């Protein structure tokens, strides 16, 4: 099973284009991401992997997608040249689910394989830089909404947001998250 997990603003903005997220300090979303990805095989674009350097632990199986077969992903990482190969690596490791953690290039490659989307929708529009990076547009008709949780901003996480869980139609409902 392939899952895409991402946080985006109202225009699907996910990155500044200069390395980094358009927002800072969202503990609620960070916890959501940590909880969902724990113990799973993760597919990560080489740029995002380097940006999140040190974040991935032994609990994860990070698979870094790069065109450089000699890339050194560190002690616990693996390298894949494409989504197919990453899916095989995840299956071989016995971890049933491959969670695609971005960035934009990798979301675009993986969207056609996605069985589910775990999205954090921020109720805000950020001003993108000229090189703003966006989550790819998905066909609403292809996916069914399984759950939605709305959160108001608070002192810790000032931005209000929705956690949305979508499953591709025709592939059954997965409710274990
Ligand atoms: N808001 C969110 O949820 C979220 C999540 C993750 C990331 N982000 C943001 O997204 C941005 C990074 O995204 P990005 O699109 O620039 O980079 P990326 O998707 O993280 O990584 C791109 C790299 O992946 C490799 N790649 C791309 N297509 C490939 C293919 N067909 N076959 C093999 N390898 C391929 C290439 O690595 P090589 O150059 O090594 O060949 C390419 O440079 C950052 O700003 C980050 O903060 C946001």
C-alpha cells in the first residue's frame, strides 16, 4: 500500500522553493506526522531527506529516491531509483505500507500509485516565493473521504487546520490510522 502524507496551504503550497517549509512551528502537525510514520517504510526525495537530516531514526526505513545510484543515505537508509523499486524494497522488508513524505517531485511521481492521502490542510494562504513548491493536484473523484478532523489555532499551534484522510476509490477502505 502506498500513502502520501503532506501538509499544505489553501493553494497546495508545501515548500518555499529555497529549501524549507513556508511555515514554522506546527507541533500539532509534527506529532501527526511522527505518529503516522512511526515504524513504517518512508519514501523521501533526496532534497527533502537532506533538509530533514538526522530526523529519521532506526524505527523508520527511509528510502531515498535519487538519480545517483552511488548516493550514501547513511546507516539506516536505502536508495531507490524510482517508486517501483522503493515499493519492492518496502515489501521485501515486510513493512506493508510505503509512506511517501515528499517533496513535490516525489509526490508527483508517487501520486498515480497512491492508495491513500493523509493531508494536513492549513486554513491559510501563504505568499509563495517565485519558486514556491506545490503538492500536485489530485482528482477529487478518484478519492473517497474517510475522516476529517478540524482544529482551531491555539497558543502552541496558532494556525487552524484540518487533518484529512482520503482513500482511492475501488481499493477498499483502510481505517487503521
Ligand atoms: N509540506 C510538506 O508536507 C512537505 C513535505 C516534504 C517536503 N516539503 C518541501 O518540499 C521541498 C523539496 O521538494 P523538491 O520537489 O524540491 O525535492 P524532493 O522531491 O525532496 O527531491 C527531489 C530529488 O529527488 C530525486 N528525483 C526526482 N525525480 C526522480 C526520478 N524520476 N527518479 C529518481 N530520482 C528522482 C532527485 O534527486 P537527485 O538530485 O539526487 O538525483 C531530485 O533532486 C522542500 O522545500 C521541503 O521543505 C514539504
